[in-house]
């Protein structure tokens, strides 16, 4: 892949970070600590550090984006062009995810009662995680990508009682039984 495509991706990521800052998102955790990983999904550092368990959902975005972009555009786009499109989609999601509309929806419909949005550092980490999922999917056969998707989503369900699929369900059509299970009741 040409460096040109990677530079365009980097430009999109920088633009997304600038937009997030302009929206009032904090650059990094208010706690003053900058960390590569935050494991506790109930802590005030959730979605504030570079990565956290929800970073895996962005790896899953990458797997899904690769599949859907390939299905829609096929070989009409080069791998680099598909990556640019995926980075643009993920960057757009990071911006949308941090709007009051989506933040309020998360707080109302999911177990994320205290979710106030991502730091810019976390959003950038999420975009890079999507790129990892995209690359995985580009290198694996389709069935390998499917197995990776199911395995990662299942790991999240087991360890944090949440996952990309559950998250989408709860955002679109919340189910009380899922919410109760997530809270451990």
C-alpha cells in the first residue's frame, strides 16, 4: 500500500481530533493520568485512556467495514482506498458518538449511566483499533474474519457483559432483560 493512502488516513484522524476538540471534548483524562490501557469499565478512566475493553468493539468495526466496503465496492477500490473510506467512516462515528444526542441515548438505553463521552486520546485510539481490525480482515480469509469477530465479541460479553452486537441492540431497541443481565441482577 502506498504511503499516500496512509498519509491521507492520518490527515483524516487529525481532522477528527480537531473536530472533537472544537466540540469541547477533553484531550485526555481529567484525572491527569495518561495510560495506554484502562481495564475497569466502571471507572472514571473508562473511554478516557488510549485503550479500554471497548477498544475491541472498534477492532470489530474494522472487520465489519472491510467486509461491507469490499461487498459494496469489490475490486473497484484499491485496498488503500478502502482503508481511507473505513477511516473516514470510523472518524465520523467517533464524532457522532460524542454528540449530546448519542451520549444521552447511551445513558438512557444502556448500562452506561455515567458515560460522558470519549477523550480525544481515546477516540484516536479507537480509530487506530478499527484500522487493526480492517488489516486483520484484509489478511484473513472471510471465515477467519468471521471467527475473529465472534471470538472478540464473545470475549467482551464474558468479561464486561457488553459487546458490539449488544451495544447496537441496546442503542436501537433496548431490551430490559439485557440491561438487567448487564448489571448483574
